[in-house]
C-alpha cells in the first residue's frame, strides 16, 4: 500500500510546505499538546497569488489555531495566525467524516497543468490522510470538500496579492 508521503503526485504540493519551513502534518500532531490537525496547501498555477500553507491545530486543552503562511518572492514569508472556534473545527471534522474524507482517493482526472491545486490533509495521532483536488473543476465528493473548506475554514484558502 502506498502511503501519502510516497505518492509522487503530492510531491510538488508538499514541497511548498518544505520551502516555507513548515513541518509535515504528521510531525505537527506528534507535538506535545496537539490532538489533531488539518492542513490545506494551495498552489496557484499562474502565480497570481503566492502559494500558501494553512495548518489548523486543535490542542488537547480544547483550543484551535489556524496558521497560514504565504510564500512571497523576494521577501520573507508572511505568517498569519487566527484563533478558530473549536466548534467550527469540530463541525468541519464531522462533515469530513460524513463524506468519508479519510477513505477518498485523489480526485480523478486532475489537470496537473493550468489549474490551481489543493492538497487537503487530516491527521490525528499516527493517522494521516490527504487528497489532491483541483477546486475549479471539482465534482461530487471533491466539490463537497472544497465547499466545506470554503464555508468553514475560509481563512485557509484566502488568497493575497503578491
């Protein structure tokens, strides 16, 4: 069985986090006090906005924080931290479980060129799952994932100007 880290399709999206000096999501959930995490990495195909990595973590004490880091050419990355209501994170996780996110494969027929891509990851303990989606052409369960993130975690996919 291929693990998420072995899939060559996810490598360019994972490299965005590496360039931004962001630890892998599996490392994030192994940190003391972190119970679960969700990450959305956004790659803009035409560089109209900086690529970004947004990591939502829920602590064992019941607080949730979203950290979004934007890659900016020629200057230091921009980091924005947002407090997130735990109820909002719980609602998002419940919705992702309802649509069986943890068993969904990458979207079929992903346009690897000429389309923005999202790498959506969820992790807790030793569990880790991710899905690659082209949000503009997403259909079915993939469109549901896009809509859930846009509705419940809009800060994670908010684009900024370069």
